[in-house]
């Protein structure tokens, strides 16, 4: 009887421990929940990566959330389903630095100069300080909602815009290859 009680307690402890461990992922001291909700749809954390500038300067931790996990960058970009990208700043960034980085990213995806890219880069009007986040939520039929430092800036229509935006991090010419691999769960 004592062995049965001990086994039951051990089992409960393992379940509680597993639940706590599964509740969040962490990179560079930044914790991300395993799931999030985009327009009423649950998305799951696909992976985390660190964006570095000038080889060694850590700028942000990027998180990719998808409905179905994948290591395939094309699938992550192309699927027309709810998804999210979160950028958690680990250093202060001026609005001009962020705007330029996004313009460069859109140029690398071949979508620079489009109305959506111009609208998006126009959202960066204030510095983003350490600990603040940029969230980009895509909902099919609605578009990509942009939230910067806790403020919703707007929604940009179209799956084509989303694909150009996601391509900044996951496309053939990503902002940072190790960040891309981490977000795809390969790092």
C-alpha cells in the first residue's frame, strides 16, 4: 500500500513538473509561452532564435508560432493560416534602426517599396527599449496585425504582405541565418 501511494505521488510530481516545463521556452533569459492565440486560433511555439547585428551584438530574441510545427521555411512562410512572430528586444533600438532593418528585410524578399511594406515601416516611430516586444499576428482573411511596445499600430491586408514579412526572417536571404534556424526549431 505504501509503495502504491509513493508511486502515485511520484507520478503526480512528474506530471506537475512536466506541465511546468512545457509551459514556457526560454532563450537568453526571455521566456515565451508554448502556445498563443491569434484571432481565436491556438498557435504553438515552433522555435526561438537570437538576432545578432555585427556578428556579436544581440538585438532581439525572435519566436515563431504556427498552427502546425515545421522545420520547412517555405511551409512556415506560405501557409495561409493563423501565425505569429514575436521580437523581444534584448537591447535598445532606435526607430530609425528598426525602420531601416525592416526596409532592408523587405528588399531582400523582393517586396520593398510595396504599399504594405511602406505602411509597416511607417509604424516604427518611437525607440523600442530592452524588454519591449514587436508582435506580428497573421489571421487569414483579415491580414497582419502589428503591435509594437504594447500598442496596436494597425492591420495590413493580404497574404502576400504576410509572406513578404515572414520572409524577412525565414526566406532565402534572412536577417540572420542562425535566427532563422532557431525559429524553425533547428537550432
